[in-house]
């Protein structure tokens, strides 16, 4: 994670061999959203996060309300919780 263009936090996880690319990417998003709770920002740093992906399928899946897979639902729930805490979260 970068704060003001400086790498400040890095997470690494080992996933199961049978984990698909989509599952791996969605898990990474969940872990990043959970990590936001532990980050202490100064008062002059807006609580804004951009989560980048090179996979359009993930963006489309998040926007499709009929997709209710476990990982997508977890991303949505965590995003909602953080937004209630005044975070601005953008998936791009």
C-alpha cells in the first residue's frame, strides 16, 4: 500500500494450489480492505483508497448485484463498512 506515493505497507499470503486467478485477486482485495483498518492516517491525509486491477471481470462482477459469490459479497460488505467510516474507495 502506498500513502502519498510512498510504500508503507506490504502483505503477502500463500493461497491454495487450486485457487483460481479470480479467487486470488478477490482475496487480495479483501485483505487490502481489512488492512485499511490498521492504518493510522494523519489528519491532513484524506481516507481515500484506489484499488487497481487489470482484470475487467472483477470490476464487472462487483457491479453486478446478481453475483453473490462469497468473496464478492465479502468485498462489498467490507467496502460498505469502510465507507460508513468516511473512507472513499474506488475500484479501477
